[in-house]
C-alpha cells in the first residue's frame, strides 16, 4: 500500500497534468494520493475545482484522489482565514507550506498552522520547536517527513519533536516531477532514515494517512 498526500501538478510548479500524475502514481502502486498545488487567495477556487475533475477521472482505476491545496507563503496572520476559505470552496485536504530551512517562509507559519484544526498537514516544518509540535499533536495536525531534496534535511529533527510530544507523522514526497514518486520500499527507507523505528515508520506510512483520509470523509 502506498499513500502520498502532498503532490504538485501543472496547476502550480509541477511537471504533469493532474490525470497524468494520478496515472503514474497508480502504476507505481499507490492506492491514494492528493493533488495539493501551491495556492493562496488568488487561485484557490481554480486549483480545487480543476483538481476535482481529474480526481473523478482517476477513480475509474480505483485510485482515491483528494483534491486539495498547499497554502504557500500566506501571511501567518491570514493563514487561518485562507484555510477556512479553502475548506468552504471544497478543498478535501489542506496542507501548509511549513518553515523549511531553504525558503523564506514567514516565521510563525508553523505555529499558526499547528493550532488550526482546518489544517491537515504541516509540510516540511524545518526546525519546528517543541511548543509547535505539541500544538500539532493537540489539534490533530500531521507533521510531514519528506523525501523532497533540501526540505528533507530536517527530517530527523521533525521526527524527534514529534516523538517527544506524540504528534502524528506522515511520509510524503512533495512530488513535482515523475522521478519524485516513491514506491513503498523507498518510502519506508525515508522514514527509517529520519530515525523512526520500523513500527513508527509503518504507522507514518499506513495507519496515519489512512486515518486522516477517513477523518476527511474519504
């Protein structure tokens, strides 16, 4: 089983049409994915509506696809408003572009996201502090272990903070190109490389994303 809930298409800075990404993921053994293109108020409606169209097509193969967004570089003070708006427009999953160490994300983005039950995944949260990880645990916000180059440099720290407070982890690719897709074996290696035990790695790969999808009504 392979589930990946953070992926990009031509609707933002990815290389593939949504349906092509879905097909490649299906052939690689995925059972569920999410289209989470970069979004803010300027393109929320378009990204959600267009993603939903190809998500419906992909269901013909038995692939579950969630049409969502990755809120990116939204001012921290407006993040909760934009997340609520995304949900109103029909976003099935909401990811926030966290404070990765390699991009100029506004400080405070991690904490605001961790405190907002509308947020499902805080992606590549960089040098997340314990208070923020605790807020994520309290509000059901999943912290991401990523295979994305550069963003993955802090995976070990993210895993450590999550273990300290009991926050839920999830393993995603942040796919932008076909070569970013991972099979189950490689995803397990990424989780183990972050310092997770085999049991914890499998929880991040299987149980946690499955429970999240169920919580979202899919």
